[in-house]
C-alpha cells in the first residue's frame, strides 16, 4: 500500500509539473465543450436567397417580407431576371432562387391559382433540402393567410381536416446543444482517458525510466494501478466540471436522471478506456507511435459513435462497428440519463457491455504487457 | 565464492541474425571490482541487462548472488543495484524526490541506508530541491549512483558510468567505486575506455559478443606475447603508411605521440634495417624505443589474433 501511495504521489507530481500537458488535460476539454456544440449544429440558418420579382405588387412584397422575417433566410440579391439571379448561385452568393411571375397578385385573386418557381443549389444536400422545405412551408403559410383574407369563414369546414398537435418531449425547445453537449462531454472524457494514459506510460519507456523501475522489486499490478488511478481521477474531475460547470451554467442543462447510476457507469467506462490506453502503450515504444495509434482509434470512435449522425441511419456494416465502439454506449447513457431521466434499470445492458469492454481491454493489455517485459 | 556467474550465455537479436552475446562465460568474486572492457556494440549492455533480469538470454545460465536470473528474478531485483548507461531517473522530479521514490520502491528509506550513500549524497545535497533534469552531467551520475545504492545492494551493475563525463569527474567516480568496494559490495562495471581498465581488480576484454581474455590488468599486460616498440618521426601520417609497407612489421597502430609496432623479427639488425628503410623514405628525427604495452595494445593484439583465427 505504501508503494502504491508513493507511486500515485509521484504520478500526480509529474502531471502537475508538466506545464504543457496540464492545460491540455484541464482547460482544453472545457474550451472544446464551449466551442464545439455551437459549431456542431444541424439547424440551417442564414440561407442566402435571391428573389426575382417580375410583379412588384403589394402581394409579392408581402411574400418577400414574410420570407425574410422568418429568420432563416437572408436576402442576398433582388433582381429582375432569372439569369441575373442564377449568376449569384454560380458565384456561390446565394443558395436559393425564388422567382415570382408577372401578374402574380392579379392572377392569384382572379383565378385563385398561381405558380412560383424555386431553384435550389444542391451541392450542400442538407442545406438544399432544409432550405427548400422551409421555403415551401413559408409559402403555404402565406397562402393560408391570403385564403383567410378572401374566403368568408364558414360555420363548418366544407371539407374534413385533420388537426395535428405535437409536443416535444425531453428537449422541449428542440435545443440542439441539449443533444450535443452530453455527447461531446462523453467523448472528451474518452480522450483524457485513452490518450493521456497511453502517452504517460510510453513516456516512461521513451525516457528509459521504465528500465530503472523494472529492476526494482515493484509489483506489476502496483505499477499499472499507479498509472491508471491518476487518470481515472482526472477523468472523473473533467467530467464533473463539464457536466456541472459548463453544461449547467453555460448551456443550462440540468441532468434529470439518477446521478448515482451515471457516475457508476462513468467509473466503469473509465476503467475500460484506461485499459485501451494501457493496451496502446504496450504496443508502442515512442510517444509518437502511441499518439498515432490513439488518434486512429479516436477518429473512428468519434465518427462511429452516434455523436453527430444517428446510428440507426448507418448501413448495416457501419452499425456493427458502432456497436463495437465503447463510446457509443457512453453517449447513449449520457443522453438517456441527462435528458430522459433514465435510471439504473434502463441502462443495465449498457453496464454489462462496458463491463465486457473493461475486461477485454485490460485483460489483453496485461497479457501483452507480461509478454514484452 | 562467486557473486556473478555466467555460463555460456548467448543472446541474439533480429531472429538470430545478429549475435550480441556469444557463449560468454565468466565469474565475478564476492567483493570484487570487475571491469567489462570493450568497444561500443561489443555486447556489454546486453550482458548487463541479462544479469539485471531485464532481458532473457537465448541460451546458457547465469546467476547473481547464487540466484538464477530467469527463475529467481524477483529475488535478484531486491539485491542488485543497476545504473543504466543512459540517465534514466525522473527528470521532472527533484533530487530528493527521486531518491525517496526509489527508496520506497525497494521498501526502505533514505535514513536507513544513509551511511552508504552519505559520501556521494553530500556532494549533491545542496541541490536536493533541484529537478534531476536540470543537474549537470556529473551530478546526474552521482544521483543515479545514489539511487542504485539506496537499498544496499550486494551486487552493483554500472553500465558505462563514465561515458560522456569529464576527466575530473571520472577520476572522482572511480574513487567512489573503490570506497564502495571496501564496504563489501561486488561491483561489475563496463567501460569503452581502455585506460580505466587498470583501475579494476580483474577485467574481461570483450569484442563482438566474445570474451577475448579474463585476467587481472597486470596479467593481461604481462601476457602480451612480444616486445612492443614505440616509434615517431616528424611526419607521423606518412610514417604510419611507410611502416605498413615494411616487410617485418606485424602490427602498427597510431597511439598518441608515438606509433606502437610489433616486429616479426625483434633482433637489433632488423631494428637497424627499419631505421635505414625509413630514412630512405625521407623521414627525419626517427625515435625507436621499447615500451610497455597498455591494455589497449593488448586488446588490439587479441582482437587481431581472433580475427586471424576466424579467417583460418
């Protein structure tokens, strides 16, 4: 026990003396948590629209102001010919062209029907889809407004209509950061665990201090525990700061689920990830090698975890990879507990799976560690 | 009583393509200061790593303090001190923290064995709060020695402790080793510097993983088979070339101010013939005298012998 205490004391001393690593461990996750959710946002805003108005009537003006007032569109160009507007698309100044025909107002009132033309720049598929959909919706609204203006309200509707009332559960205001912040936090904790832990052990190899350690009668499990515990503690700390500091104060996310089961899951998850770090360190001799291997895994973990894109919409083979990714389970648990208020019984399968990961990574690492020394 | 015994130890790298240690057998007596002398790449570090249980031999047996290096590695680790050639203490921990840390790993304290390291430690004690990485080369080495001694080892392995250290510190270091020896610690030290060999009680000359000779430094010199001559003239580089062209020359090596040569025929007539030969080659101020061989001469002679033996 005394040896372990000394190992831990030495490890913490070294971490706190490392002037370049310390900010990486403690400050960077916070900064990333502040920046990434703002950037990783699928809500499409600021769609540039070119409007070709051949009518110049009060009705066409009303339509245009309705579109601009929606907040999603920005009028980049107001021109008299479609060719002029299309030039704007070619120059990438606008994403959409709305053409209002001549006699738009007159025909709409007289003949009860009128056509509008929308051209969409579809290079960015998401933006094109959403932009087109928003615009359609706005025009329908506008159409309804005009109908109420001209058609006498009847006692009963002439035709039966279905009214849809919807309510958003768990994230009432569809706040995108509510979805992203818990996920990003889960990923940052993963980084601290796997990256820092593997680099730390490899550093001992690279500097040669492991030689000096190996000739002492130190027990292998003491050495490994001495390496894992500090990063376990740091992972817990970073997570708590991220959840209660940044998540609550900056984004106003109040976890509604059981904190006990969330932290229990986190402890187990960190053990699994530290095992991965240990495993990487047994396969590399220099920090550069460890960094490259860890980076490879981190990229896959990040992109295949359901953090940005839904796993359900991935192809079958990708789903398999996502299911072999420990980060997937942690992000799921985070969202379930923080947003949905899940308790232990809801995440018990996640517990089992992460337990499996922990045994797998640590077991492999210890086997390999024995073989090489 | 032998404290270190190697019996036909063999170690290869790169799937047997590179033989680092080739059937090495030697033994070190209790309380002896034993030197392993050889150039870089001779296999010294591999032998040290096998004896300190960091490397498994591919063949043969070795024991330290009577314990087998493979089977009883755990016991050995309690009894040996190892100072690797490369400084491998924690550069970001202070002198005192390093010492404390290693004391704890060995389950002891600085206080308990302070008398053993005292003489060395007092020299670095004024800097005990300084980070180890910020120490000068000589001080780093003293700290490493303290850390290797902190658990009062019975056998101390020092791998090239004086490489890259200035002459004064080297001298001091050997003084320290002598004092440690007087405390009854068996010391095995490796060095590429031939001049340090005479400071050991017994030495093993090693080259390409093979032992050339094991003896006391005096005996190694006494076993030099021929008379050795020192020769110099005003044009030393030309002299070396011309000497090699002379028929009766057996070996000829640059050695500081003089060239050291051995002759196949040592008679006065041949010596005279050599002088006239050199004069005919326009060499001036020729001095030819008999000299006592150094360990380096012996090493080169043994090495050439072995190469000759191999090619036959």
